[in-house]
């Protein structure tokens, strides 16, 4: 009962904040609301017995990635007119996008209610996970069953770091040549 | 125990909000934030199925999705900064060099 109440409160906060992300005029307000969305999603992960995912959701998403977003918003320092050009180049784009979004919600809702999800049950019930420890289990799996994707992820992050530096530093290098 | 269908419906609602945001907003940074919102909703569905099937694979996948999202955010924001240097705007309607 308490669990259902917590789910309803957190999910309504999540949905309201997600709507605010889309409909706020100022990008910095959108970023703040997105942080709140991610924090309330972390609470939902804890309800689903995924404590490690909840922790890295707060640290990586709400911490690192959103700080990056806010840095960029402040770095660009957009003027009032730049924040949202209100002219609609495409006629009816907003209204038709909202109608399509509502259709998408109804479709996903119908599919997830009507479908009977069945699959091969794994070996990790919440009881056995709490016996081993959620983080220990993820660590063990990362270095045994998923060691190849783990290494690929490190190469991907390395490539992303180099890409970000090359893209963002372009102008400074040109200035040095001149 | 909450029915897991509720989580899936919440995930679907968040995904649709993100998709609508990508379609109606003009600011490239806000479009980027909506993409993050969609990634988050997919993460929620992954964790839900991981809980339902008593398997850890879903949570490991969420871990990798977060890695990819971090890489994507770094590169995407660098691209936005590079575009802003050249065109002095982040409005996606004004960035139409490749438009045929």
C-alpha cells in the first residue's frame, strides 16, 4: 500500500517535471526540471530493487551529464530573442506533434496492458540479490559475462573524449595559426 | 507489490513526452534534453523487465546505456558549441546548410 502510494507520488512528479522540460521557455528551467525528473526516476529504481542503478542515476545523470548541460547553456549565454524563436516555420507542427504524441501514449498503454509478458525466468530473485548484494552482483557480471561490452564501452568513452575536445577546440587552434 | 504494467505505462508516457519535445522545440539544447528524457524512459523499462524476469541483464544494459548517454552528451554539446561559433544561433530552423 505504502509502496503504491510512493509510486503514484513519484510518477506524477516525474510526469509533471517532464512536461515542464518540454514546455518551459527558458532552457535553464528545462534543465532544472530534467534534474528533478531524473531524481524521481532514481526513487522508482529503488522501488524496483535496483539500488546501484539508482545511485549511478543520481551521480552520473543528475550530477555529471546535467552539469555539462547547464555549463553549455551558461557558456552560450543566449539572448532573450534567441531563447525561443516563436515563429513557426512549419504550419500546424506543434498541434500535430501533440496529437501524434497522444496517439503514441495510447498505443504504448494498450500494448503494455494487453500483452502478457512472459520469458525465461532468471536466477536472481530479490531475495538472492539481497543475499549477494546488488553492487557486488553487477560488478561480478561486468567482469565475467559482460567483459567484452565493458571494454568496448571504455573505447567508446575514449573516442567521445577525443571527439569532444576536437570539436570544441577548433577555433582556438585556428587562432594560433594566425 | 506494484503491477509492473504501471512502470511500463509510465515509461511510455515519458518516452512520448520526450518525442513530442523533440518535435515541437526549436532550441537545440532543449531537443538534446528531450533525447535524454527518452533514454531515461527506456532505462526504466529495462529495469522493470529485469525485475520481472529475475535477471540482472537489464540492469547491466542500463549501465551501458548510461555510458553511451554520457558519450553522446559530451560529443553533442561540443557540436552545439561548434555550430554556435559559426552561426551564432542554436535555433534548429536557422541551421539549414545541409537542407536540399
